[in-house]
C-alpha cells in the first residue's frame, strides 16, 4: 500500500519542479513514515460506489 501511494503521488506531481526534493524523501521512508502514509492514503483506483442497485427490464407485450 505504501508503494502504491508513493507511485500515485509521484505520478500526480511529476511535472512540479519543487517536488523533486520530496521525491527523494519518499524513496527513503522510515517505518514510522510508512505507517503514517498508510493511515492517511486514499486509493483513488478502487471503486467505492455502492453496487447494490438493480435494473428493471420491461416485459414483452403479450403475443397470442
């Protein structure tokens, strides 16, 4: 999970020059930093929608 959060952060901020120093910090996380990153990270690649809906299909007209 830490690796995924690190990669998403780098992908999002790759064009910002001022983030280069922080990228080096991300590559050398301590265990405490990894735990904190897992606590606050929100994975936007996971679908969080509620899929408990249904669709109705209309009956065909009676054909004697």
